C-alpha cells in the first residue's frame, strides 16, 4: 500500500505517539523490578514492562519502514519537548494502587484500540497490532484482577484505589482523544475511529468502576496536547538517556 | 556413624540406608527419611542461595532505567526478572523442607541471614552490568552446574532450571563487555574499570579456601556439594582469564600466571580480610541493600493484606 | 487466613503447586509452586514464573495443602503421614501424578491420569493399581475439584508471546568472541 505524503506523515506521527506511550509506561513499570510487594509480582510486572517496551519497538520499526528513522536514536536522542506520549504514562509510578489503576486504564484503551487496529489496511501495522493484542489480553487480566482485588480488599486498599483514580482521572481524556492526523488515517482505513475506541474504553471502565463501587471524580481534563509534558518526564529522560548521551560516538551498546 | 553437633544421634541403620541411597544416585524427596544435619544444612544453603538471588536483583536493577539501547533495556529487565524467578524456585525448594517463606524473608530483612557477599559491592557504571553478567554469573554457573547433581530432589531441580536460564545471563554480559572493549576509548576505559572492581569479588564469591570450609566434607559425602570451593574457583579462572585477555583487558592481578606443569592459571593471594568484612555486613553497600529490601517489604504490606482479605471474604461467601 | 499470616498479620499468601504442559499430548508436570492470594491470581503468577520462556500450552494450579504426597520409601514402610486427611467423604475424582526416574530433571511428578477414590490414601492405592508401570518413586494425588486450569480459549494469548522474546534465549547469542560489534541490533 503506497501512502500519499500527508498520510505517511500522519502515520509517522501516530506511530511515534503510540511508541512513546508504550515506552514511557514500560519504563515506569520497570521501576518496580526488585521493589514489588511480593516476589511473584516482581516477575509478573517485569514481564508486562518487557511487553510494553516490545510494543514500542514494534511501532518504531513500523515507523522506520516509512522514514528510515532509527528507534534507538529516537528514544535516546529526543528531549522532553519532542516526545508525544500522553501525560498519564509519565506520572511517577506512585504506590501499587496507582500503578495498577493507571495500567488498567491504559490496558482497557489498548485492548479496544488493538482489537480494531488488527484490521488496518496498512499491513505492517495490522500484523504488529495482532501481536500486541495477544499480550494485552494478559495485561488486562492482570491489571483488572488487581483493581478488583484492591477495591474490594481492605479499607486502606480501597482508599488507595480511590486516591489513584482521583489522580489519574484528569489525564484519561488525553489518552482517548483524537490525534491531529487521525482524520486522514481513519479515512485511509489505517486506524480505527478514535471516537469509537474512546467510547468503548469509557464504557468498559465505567462498568468496571460501577461494579467495584469506585466513583471517579468530577474534574476537568488536564489540558494540553501531546507536545506538552510535565517535569516528571524531564527527570525520567535525564536518567534514561544519561549513559547513551555520555558517549555519542559509541556505535554499539 | 552417629551424626554430630545438634546432639541428635541418628539411627545408624537409617543413616546407612540413607547414605546407600545417595551412593546409588537416588534423589531424596520430601517425605523421605533424612538426617537432621542434612535437612539443616540444606535449609541453610538453599535459603542463602535464595536470598542472594533476591538481593542480587538490586545492583543491576538500578541500571534498568539507564540502559542505553532498547535491546539492552529488554535484556536487563529479563535478567533481573530471572533473578527474582531464581529466588522464587529456591524458596520453593527450601519450603519443601518445611520452612515458611515469610520466616526466611524475615530472617534476611532482620540481618540474621547470610547472602552472597558479591552483591554488597556497588555498581558504579553501565559496564558493571556487563561485568556482573560475565564474571559473577560465570562463577555462579560453575557452582550451579555442580549443585545440579545435588542428592536432594527439589534443590537439584531448581538448579537445573536455573542453569538453563543463567547461560543467557552469562552470554549477554560477555557480549556487552566484548562490545565495550572493542568500542570507543570511553567504552574501553569503562570496561577496564569495571573489571578492576569486579574481578576479586567474583573470585571471593566462590567461597573461602577449602582449608577454611568446615562443612565441605560432610556435604560432599551426602552429595550436596560435589566439588570444593577451590576446585570450582580454578574452573572459573581457567575459563575466564584467557577470554578477558583476548578481549584486550588487563586482569588486576600482578601475580596471575600459567603454571607450566598443569596448564592451569594461578591467581594471586585473595584478601580474605575484605571478604570476611563484607560477609559480616561491613561491605560498601550492605546496609543499603537490606534497607531497599526492607522498604519494598514494608511498602508492600498493605497490598499483601488486601489480597488476603479479599480472598478470605470470597472463601467465606462460597458454600 | 490466619494459617498463612504471621503475628503482625503479614502474609506471603498461600502456596499453590503449579503443573505445566509443554506441548499438546505431553503430560502436565509439576514445575514448582507460587505464592498467590487465590486460584485466578495463582494462574497469572504461574504463567509469569514458569511460562515466560517457551514452551507451554496449559497450566494447572492447586493449593499446596490439597496435594497428598507419598514417596516410594513411605509406601514401602507403610509410614502413616501425620496430617493425612481422614477418609470420610464419598468417592471423588483425584488427579494422580508420579515420578518414575531418578534422572536429573527440572520437573518433579508427571500427570498419570484420574482415579476415583474415597480419600487420599485410597487414591494413591488406586493410582498404583491403575498405573503400575513403570514403578513410581513418588506419588501425588490431588482432588480434581482443587485444580484450576488456565483458560483454553486464551492459550494463544497466554503462551505464544514467550516465543517472541528471543533476546532472553541463550541460543540467540551464539558463540561470542572478541572483535568489532556493530550498531543497529535493536531486537
């Protein structure tokens, strides 16, 4: 499928945004390795982190096929202002409740997105989505189990779930919102309608929260597009890129 | 031959039959008769091994967020994940001997349990991650291959599973160091510096000299340990020195030489004072390691309680 | 859950024995255990702990306390296992697992088949009759009702992704020797 330049440009931007979401989320998940509440969960969350980073690679490889860009150069060379992830994933990992609630919100969205993206007219994207969708089934089981158990566990765990939802909720609209190039991509049959994905995700979240007696706060969305970031991302990137940036002449790591 | 120490005098006929089983190469399984000393030694060895894996997650875990390429990032998360997994398999083996995992963990966090001294050294650069994979895991593999022959079934099985996974750790570490040794001046210097700090700790990791290891003869008799510390250390040195030299690195031991008669590499004297200081808790980062584990455990308390409460409620609700 | 809590109410959760089936047609094998809060959680943990590398097509978990174990030595000596459950229930299904070799391995007992019995001792006896060859070195019997299986319909999602993580397979690394390394290895 040959792409018209505006469509290709929109797809490059969309793939970058998807990769950035996964990479930053996977990075936050990986911060728990060695510090999880119990040994088995150290192992489980490390797997999820690898999956997310693997998805980032899938999207960046798909982008490389379009514009020849190098995944490592993008990940280790861009400053905060050039990243296009949603702010939800750059928020610090917080406590276990926050990590699981954030993961749950993202997993619900991803499941709705990927199940539709598997039918993309852009074959490399459809294939990558099929691979990622498989892993998302497991992610949603895991984060869904945790949100359910913590909401219905002890008074303290329920309180922490409430606090986590309060913190995450203003950032959810950005995740579900259309991106600048989406209209072109939807028309070309490359990505599903963001309105459709967003509505399905919202319904899934609402149903789960209602079952669990979790009431999201009535608050305005955190404003701004994907080019706007918090200081948390600055600190994250300084740490993440330090080794690579210290030796720019290095050809291999 | 009566068993010693704990004052337990084992039934001589039982003991003879037990030792005959081991002689025949049979595995002792949970539920089988075993001398108290065998059980006690195994609990000690297995739990120390488990603790080492858990604490061992920390020195490299700190560098996960800084891995300088996507591939290295994935690899390092997988490696540290494996270390958690290895701790898990080992705690399981200890549990088959009737000990409770919560109690083992409490012993570690309260400073009552030992773990491998090598993890009480700091990781100061990215190259340390590679050097740990190559040398520390290289030493561990030698040890684990030997322990896979252990007469106690659950420990042997844990070792076989761990050996299968550890080879990846060793190879990716070697790949990293070879890359840096052949890379930019900065990368080469980083690799050399890492070697200088990890060479002796890796040698010491294989334990005191045989002359200072009182447990070894009995452990050998019961096929818990089938090689001595010095034997394993020699294997480690013979394997790794030529490869390090090939890579253009310089081993920080001015006495290192080949013994013409045997063909073995002979290393210089180990500074055992440092080893004992580190084992006893005075190493560079002993306190930090345990503090990190304590924090993770404390921070996780409400989580463990919450799931237990949920499960209890669900069980009560089920007819 | 006081049986699994300490004085401060802390817990590592109960243990669940894990059985993994490597391929269609091979038996489920005991691979170890996981600490988890309930059966569903135990399955998710079992997949992370025991199936993060290939190969697997199915996992079973059962509470460790539901497993009744007897070694050949115990059977020979007629040793009464101190905490053996009483034989008061009507006959029910038990899954029987056995170890038949002293060969070094990473798994313990293999699934032999199902028996119907009125209690765990009877189940072991029934299993020895039903599966006499080769002679077993150890037996496990577990009430079928205590076993939870990974969802068959999701087997692809649970077990296929592990195959793609080649960066954690030692075979991926081949023979490593000193020499120049090139950039661009992103997978």
